[in-house]
C-alpha cells in the first residue's frame, strides 16, 4: 500500500462513494460550489466515479466532472485515494495528489478508500488483479476500445447498494487491528457510522450516492454537510 503524509487543515472536506454517472446534477452542483468557494483541502476517498479508468470511452463519458476537478485543483489541494471503481487515473488529474492512503502523523489520522484494508485473502488477490496496469494495457491492445466500450456500458448500468452490513462493527474491529492511528476514516462500505475501539475511532463515511452528504473537518471532528 502506497502511503503519503499530509497535514490536515481546518475546513478540509471529505467525500466518498459518489459513484458518479453522467448527468448527476447533485454532484456537479457541489463541485461547482467548491470551484467558486474552494475548501482548504478536498479528500476524494474513492469510488467518486461509478467507473473511471484510463480509457478513452470512460474519459469522454466522465469528461464534465473530470474538467471541473482539474479546474478546482488549480485553486486548492486535492488528495485522492483510488477505489475499486476508479483507479490508475493519475494521468487524468495532473495536479491531484494520489496515494492508497494518506496519514496525518501529528493528528494521528489514517485516510483511505477501504478496499485495500480488507483482510479477506481472495478479495486482496482480486483487488490486486483488477488494479494491475499491465491488465489495463492488455485490454487496450486486445480490444481496440471496442470490447471494453461494450463492457463499460454494462458495468455503468450496475445498481449501487445502500444497505446496512450485518456484524459490521465486528468486521471493522478485525480489519483495522494493524492500523495504529487514533482515527481511521474510510469509504467503500456505504455505512455512515462511527465506532470507538478503546483509544481509536473508526469512521465509515456515508456514501454520497446514498444520502448526498459529504464531511467537513471542524475542530478535529467530521461534520456531515449537504
């Protein structure tokens, strides 16, 4: 896992699991608001797009949002932890800082999408395969953008789930055992819950897709906003 250090600023905003599809006016309006009034920092914690890889079809499909994010990145700091729906996209956003996780050592905060901290071996293997740059290059060569265009259209029609995960607290306690920071913030699960584990706090951000909420850092606490 590629981890980079960062210093969190007051009024930084955090958003995860937008699962943007072309024409989503709610997210477009939020980005335009941030373009006009840039937050101190923006943290995109994965799955901002329902599907974005470095393919011509997907870059054209998501162009409106890509352009606005790049405009915002000229005005403020943007940090991006790729998810399982948007990865290997560093070339698309030249002014955005990418890492699998960001950490603020002073505040003891760990930020990531959430799929890479899974402790299920089969899922770890799956994630490693789908994030492979060699696999994506192979698709480019073999398909000439025709087959993948067809596949991408099918994936973009896939429904997004907004339901509670049974025994999620027990799952979380196990998966963060080796993460030693006092605050762990993830997306991925669409849960919107917080748990205190002794001296550590785990925050599962609610999916923007589900409740149209993002989060702002105020006095070292995350506050949900619309």
